[in-house]
């Protein structure tokens, strides 16, 4: 009994040491026994256990193999993800680039020891050191990785094929400029825009192509004049917008029942609507698109660090990666997942945009120091937040 007590105490202390190391800003150096659970903040559709469709389940086997029961809190926006992680009661978050650096520099997430992730080497080399999660925060000249790449994709232009007929849209102008659509009706009151400050970058992307005199080189590094021009375009757009969307399922309903015919969207909504035989398709327009490369990040105060590391490794499993890409319409962070997946099919990765990487301006957190090297003249994210609230409110 005494020996059992001593071993139990040692086990508890080892877990405590790992957690303490994480809370002090250091990386874990080994993975112990699972704590029995792991809690994840995730985008809708990212953590599936077969409840929506039995074919899509990458949780049940993980729980059986590790004993770590998975709980999921779905977040509709990056701002909501940051707020939830600020509470400190979750272990992991599938953060997009407009949230990840806020979490890093807000000390809400911890650096990941990639040596403890056996499948790290299988991650797409274009993502391994991506600037939205790999930074030299401590100034020692070496990048620290604050998470593990999960999936990526573009913010596509989703449209109703009955409204556009044989002339699908080729430009984001259909959501920014008032015009008559191919069905003979105006787009006013029939479009949506994303309900998030990062959408300012979508306006900047449009202006970069159509107003080159503004000199926009990086849609996340806008000086005051460039930012003001983007806001003016968004104010113009407001007269056309029927709803600012952030809930994927509400957007699906709006395209199905409320007469919406064009909007920025995610492939997730496109795929679900197509699955229901709705007259829907999507395109990346000629201006390109903004997009997301999501990273599974670990809370600085994770209560279940061992289970969290087990999930990080599991998240790179090729079958999970391929199944998720098929379900969400995204691109795997593990290229090997593109081959031999029954749900994704042989052309799934190409269909979902594997070849579009260079056409996407991936979400990043705007900072006062311009990320295109122009100095401290750019508009920081908190001003994007207040300004976009003003736009939506009619100011």
C-alpha cells in the first residue's frame, strides 16, 4: 500500500511538473499518462464524433485509445475564441491567424515541443514555420512553435447558381458594388458580409486590385489612408448587405430560405448545401481571396497537458486530416492525407484548393508595426475592431 501511495504521489507530481513548466512559459519535455479528458475550443465542423454523419468521426477512436474524453466548445468567430481562451478553462483551440498572435503575445498559449509530436515532419513545409504561429517571442534567434497546423483554406465567394445562371461571378464586385445580376435583379439586399473585423482585409484585397494608386501591398498592413479607403468601401457595401454572418448554419439557412445569393463563405457551408442539392457553387475570384490556416494551440494553463499533446499528435493522423478535409472542404496540413482517403477521393485536395496556396492572403493579426516593413504607421487590430463595429452600426 505504501509503495502504491508513493507511486501515485510521484505520478501526480510528474503531471504537476509538466503543467507548471507550461504555465511558466517553458515547453513540456515529456508526455505522461493522460488525465482522462481534454477540452477544445473549435470552429463548427472541426471536431466530429459521427453525430452529424457516422462516416465522419475522428474522436471515438482517440478516446478509446488514450482514455482522454474530448469535450468541444464551438466558437463562431476568432474574437470569441480569444475570449474563451482568456477564461483559462480550455486546453486547446483551433485558432485562425487573426487570433493566434493575440493568444501568443497575450500569454494565453504555450510553445509546443515539436519533438513530442512524432508526426511533425509530415506537416506541409509551407506551414511548418508560418508567421501566424511560429515566432521568436523570447528573442533568442530561434522560432518557437505555438501550436500544430490543422487545416487551411480560402474564404470563397459562395453564390446561388440560379441567380447567376451560365455566368458565374469572377470578381468580388458582386458583394461590394451595386449591380444587376444575371437573373435581372439587383444584388441589393441579397448579399452578406462576414461579421468580423478581419473582413476589413477583404475590402483591402478588392482595393489592392482595383485601386492600385492606394499602394496596398499587404492587406493586413494598412496605413491610415489605406484603412480609411477600405472603410469607405465597407460603408458603401453596407447598403447592399442583408445580414452580417458569423454563424455557418445561419448562413446556410439564409441561402436556403432568405433569398441570399452571394457572400464570402467557407467551403464547409458550400459542401453542406451541395450535399442537400441546393443550387450553390463557389469560386475564388480574380482578385484572389483571404483565407485561414488554422493552428491547434495549447493553453498556457492547460489542466490536461498530457491529453492535449496526445490530441496534437492525433490531429496530424492522415485519415483524420483527409476525413476532415472532405467534411469541411478544407486542405489538410499533412499532404499525405490527400492520397487514398475514401471520403476525400483522389481529386479532393485539388478540388478544395491545394493549388491555390499562393492566391490566398492568410489571416494575420494587424499590428501598428507594418508587416511589410514600412515602420510603425499601420492601423492596429483594436482599431479594426472599433471601426468595423461602426460600419455595421451605420457610422
